[in-house]
C-alpha cells in the first residue's frame, strides 16, 4: 500500500526516482540489515530532522558519512527511506495475515515519529486505518490485542498518534462486545498508558450531551357505537 499525496519536495519526482534507484551523486550510506543504500544528504535532510542533525557537526554519522540502521527490520527501513525520496512506501507483495499488516503499518508509523520524517506517521496511520476498516469484528479484536503492547513499547505516552487514536476509539465504541474479551482485558491491565487513553475516550463519550426528544400523540381512540336501551341499532 502506498500514498503519495501531501508530499512536498523542491526536487521533481522524476529526478528523485532516478536518485533513489541509482547511486549517482550519492554522498551518504545508510546501512540496513543486508542492504546498503547509497543516498543523498540533501534529500534525507530535507524530509527528516533526524538526518539533518546526524549528518551535521561532530556526530559520528557526519564524519563517516554512514548511518547505521541495522536495528530496524529491512522492510521497515526500506519503506521509510523510499517515502523520504518518493512520498510513498510499499508493503505486502504477497498475502499477509490481517494483524501482521496492521503491525507493519504501526511499525512504520512509530519509526516515522522516531526519525522525525515529515508526513510519514500520518500516511502510515491512514494506511493502518484503511486496513483496519477492511477486517471483520473478530479480526479487529484479535489484532487490537496484538497491537496494543507494540504501541506501548514504541510510541511515547502522550504522543500524538493517529493509530493510538484509532485503536482507543474502537475499544471505547465497542465496550458492550469487548467487555467479554478476557485477552483484551489482560492486555489493558498490563499496558497502563494505553488504558489511560481508552478511559479518556470513554469519559468523553459519557459526557457528550444527549438530545432528548419527546413525542406527543393526539390520536383519539375510536369506540364502537352502542345501542340505546331497549332499542336497536337500525335507523
């Protein structure tokens, strides 16, 4: 899945594509697990505050011209770097389980926040929401149980996260069904920071003003005609 809208760059797309696919004019190496990307300081620094800082001054990365990202999964690192160049990223060339798709977008969302990549967290959150809405209720519940611990580990408490908003809202809006899900209850107990997010949304919903509409009926009940005493109903 990819998304290229709302991506702004001073370099035309065709040139960025050429620079992404080739090594011409490269002046920095980004090392990932199994792959070295020969890239360009100007483009990296344009889209990421992390690269702007790391590739300037007395930092090791600036002196050696090498940025080590071997701690990231290869697919996540590639997705982030491709987004920096082209404003889009691709995942899942083959069928992948529903929860794994969501976890991959959540991972890119978290990495985009950590490396301060302009626009990437928002795009990843949007892609997450698109996939999440495509699942049925059972898939969504099972995925939420897997995703909450990951979100608590990778996204700082209180951070502005579209994915945390989506998951918290889902729980708050489906309490009637989810109260019977013991696995979800256990996860929320263990993930205190996320529990706070959920309760905050429940509180907002409980405090929402409700409009009460009164309906008044002016219908007159019709009764069957009765005969006069000692007479008949014929006129």
